[in-house]
C-alpha cells in the first residue's frame, strides 16, 4: 500500500504486549533531583499507557532555554525530580486501543503540550495552547497548576527520557524529509514564533526579530516564508553575517546608536530575548498600529512590564505574547518546513544546529546559558 508521509513499510520496533502497556514502565532519563542540580542518568517510572496514548522511543531532543530555567526554578513552578525536554523526536513503539492516525514505526515529534481538556472552543479548533481549562505541560507538576501554566497537575516527565507515554494527538507525525536535528527545534521554538507569524505576517509586512538564537532564527525563516521583510536585531555585530545568510533583509546591532537611529520601522516586533527589557527600548521601533509580541520569558524576579500609556494609545500600538502552538498550526508549520526544507536549513555553517550525546547534557546547558555556542540550537541524542 502507499505509505503516508513520515511512515515506513518496514517496522523496526516490536510493539510491547498489551499486558506490558497496562503496567507502569521503568525507563532511563536525564533529570535533576533538586533545584539547580546537575542532570544525571536516573531510573524513572511512567504510568500505564492509556487507550488514547502512544509510547514513543525518543531518539533526539532539542535543548531549549526553558529547560535551563525550569531546572533552576527561575519561574518558581518546578517540581523535582524533574526530567526536562519538550522538543522530542522518536518512533512510536506502541499504540493504545483507541489511537487513530498513528501506527507503530511512525516518526513523531513531541512538544510542550502533553494534553488539554479537548472540550472548549480553542481545543475544538486545534488551538490547544489557548485551552480555556489549561493544557497540561509536558513536564509540569503541582507547582505549575495555577491556570496559566496548566490547571491539571501531573508531574510527569519530559523528552530527556528514553521513552515517552503521551496523548496521541500531541505526538505529531513528522514529514519523512525532516531530519531529527531540524524537526526537534520546530516542536517548541518553531511553534512559539509561528503563532504570531500566522496572525500578523503577510507579504510586505516588515518584521523585526529580536535576538538570533533558537527562536529568533526560526522566526526569521518562517516570517520570510510568509512573505515578510525581516529586520534582524542583535546586540552582537558578529551575528550580522549569519543573519544575512539566513535571509534577513536588514541587520541592526542594538548596541550601535547610529544603526538604531537608522533602523527601519517595523509592523511587527517578535521579541525572543529571555530577559526583561523596558518597552521604551522597542516600542519606538514600531510603526503606528504595530504589534510587539514577547516570546522570551524572563525570570520570575524580573517579570514587571512598564510603559507609558499615551504613546501606545495615540499610535494604536499593541502588546501581546506567544507560547507554543496547538495541533492545527503545528501540522501547518511542519508541512511548510517540509516543503521549504532547503530554505529552512540554509544558514551559515557556524550557526547550524549542533548534535551532542545526552551524556553531554550538562555541558550543553552551560554553553547555552553562557551563550558560548554560536549554534542556533543544540539537539541531544541517545
């Protein structure tokens, strides 16, 4: 028979027996036993597989700033032991009895959302990231069950595990031509920036991208695919060549007063910096009726938002945020990336995603937090 995108006719994994699936599963994962602790290989127990879930053998997982923030409890919502990871790629090795649309052997991606209520209007439209009742974060526990991060406590484990058991609707079938090091960053970084791009970017729209890390690089790429003209803003002049090679139309070093004064006004500013900054620094960059969208989440100790109202009211400027994406737009983004893979991967050699073994996870996290790596993403591999 013809095989759907992302599937193979030859099955290389044997499915566990139904008896195995009805029991908790012991597996290995890299996790932190306490706040700020180094990650170590540990044994963890996953609950029994439900009829609507799939079991995934994880092969790769992208490393996100969020993982570092969560391990350090920078947002005050961490529970331990914690197994981070929410940009997972792997093979389906078992399906619950009611799963449709996935089969053993399929390659799937797992992101920041583990489950949602499935009953509210946003869930019905595939916008589960806006679930009225609060989605379940992939590795959020009781401390995060406050309504914003998710209302259903679970304290399950993330994709730094060798095995995931997750709702099938949040295990996304990957196009066959997307390699793991490309697909993994799309599962969180890509989805987070894609939300405002779908809403705000059209051909001819001028898009400012703040910072050129994992989120920023994909914001640049996906904005271009939607017809935007991209102005890349970075505090480092050394990123100019990489930004232009990735497809930016204009590069602005934010530490150069002349470049900032000459910077073109933008319709949309996508701010991916994971630290706070005064809105007075960025609102002047917006055209009248422009939109500022914050995606980088500052630490809990620096969450304040300050701005003067008159410049906002009299110019019609809008302030918003974005956190990951739901199933409908995730599938759209994966299809778009698959169809434009050459452009998505056309970045300078120095900023290509770096693949490292999971045994180097602590070194990779230190490199990310110190900004000592030029790679736009690190992907960990079992």
